[in-house]
C-alpha cells in the first residue's frame, strides 16, 4: 500500500504593518506602572504648614491682635466680602470663555452656578484642587473630559503667569522708587528685555528637547514627554483665537486687581497703612502660594510670606496675620454658601453644551 509523504509546514515570514498615522488627539500614552508615592512627602506637606503657622502664632502678641480685631472697620470688611463674590463670578465668566474656545457652548449661568459651588471644595483641599475636581465631576457627562481638564489647567497656568508678571512689574517699580532706578529699575528693564529675546528661543529649544525625549527608550521619559506635548497642544489651541486671548487677558487682570483690592480693604479695616502699590506687588505672590498643593489655600506659607513682605512701621505682624486669616475666612464663608447651594440642589442634571452646526 503506498504511503503518503509528509513535509514540514511552511512558515511564512511575518510582516509587521506600518502603524497608521494619527493626530495628537488620537495618540495613546505609553502604558507604565505607577508606583506608590513615598509617605515622607505626604508627611512633609502636612507638617510644614502647621510648623510655619505655629512659629508665626508663637511670636504673635495676642493682646495686640485682639485689640486690632475689636477695632476693625466692619463696613470695610463687608465691602471686601461683597467684592470677593464679584471676583468669583468674574472667574466663572473667564472659565466659560476659555471653554468655548474648545467648542463647548455651555450657558453662562450654568457655568457660574458650578464655579460658585466649586469654591466650597477648596475649603478642605490643598492647593485649591477641590474646585477643579468638582467642576470635572459636574461636567463629565458631556464626554469631553480631556478638553474640560485642559480648560481648567489653562485657567490655572494663565492665572499663575499673570500673577508672576504683575508681581514682577509692580515690585520692580516700587523698589525702583525706594532704592533708585539705577540700582533696580535699569537691571529689571534689562532683564525683561533679555527675557523677551531669549524666551522664544528657550521655548523652541525645550520643545525640541521634549520631542527627542518622546522618542527615547526610557518609558517614563516617553510618558512624561507625551503628556507635556498633549497638554501644550491643547492649551495653544484654546488660546489660538484672538478673541479668547484678549478677553481672557483682560479678565485675569481685573481678577487680580479685585483680589488685590480685597486684601487692601481688609488691611485698611485693621489699621494697616500700606500703600496700594505694596498690595499690588505682594498679593500676586500670596495667590501663587495659595495654589501650591502644600496646605489648604496655602495656610502657613501665605502668612509667612505676607509678614516678610509687609511687616514694618505701617503694618505690624498682628495686623498682617489678622488680614490674611480674615481673607481666608471670607473665602471659607463664600465656600459655605456654595456648599449650601450644592446640598440643596444635589441630584440635578448638568446640561450638556450646545453645539453649533458646522457651516
């Protein structure tokens, strides 16, 4: 009986197809395992503000502080509280302008409602992160979580940049009047000119370096570079519109001036005789300290910075400490009002953004 010959199976060489081209929005970050954060950093962030505030309170004359509190100008304090409500509404308007640049058309009253309530969650979270978390949770139903996150990040970064510019310009002018233009004003002007010319070149160099790291073999570096690129592209896209840039710049300036005026009113209520220019130079620094994820709204660090900037013949340590704690109390009181509104309206649906038909 004839036998059939058997041959080994033929193995064809595998061909790996070229990956399809994708846009920045469709890319997927490299998957990496995130290790648990060390506990020492968390302990340091929790203990540092307590230690700083404890040192300030230890060297505080409590009798003098209580005397200034009893003599406080109540109408000025209420004026500061009312002005802060307007500042919060201004922030909500600015958020809507940035979000609309990405295609979302939420009603202004709805975004104001969510923004006002979100301040309640800043009362017990470090770095004012609670408000961003609530706004993300309240608006996540529209399915554009990434774009919403980028709008909140753009607000925070734009506000921090504006605070740095306002503090730097005002501080240079104040110190120039105090110590002379030759010692402060001229070096500050030369430094600003250098930044104007060197800044764009440094920016381009960092972008090229980030792209090089993105294609390196280090997975951690790849993931970080990818996130930086995606965040950068989203924020640039938001501020690419001229109207968005113009309105956002004006509103962030008015917002900072409003916060400066709130501190000025509170300082005047407690008898501080600092000029308004001192608040212009100092309050932006306090705003930057309050957004650091160290303590609740920068408590401890804010008081230490304020005392270092303002203490002197026109303002005592007790007056400055009272002013900082009173501004914090104003924010907490506004947050409690927002919390009551949130508790009364829980369960309501958040309206999805309106979409305009493409032309």
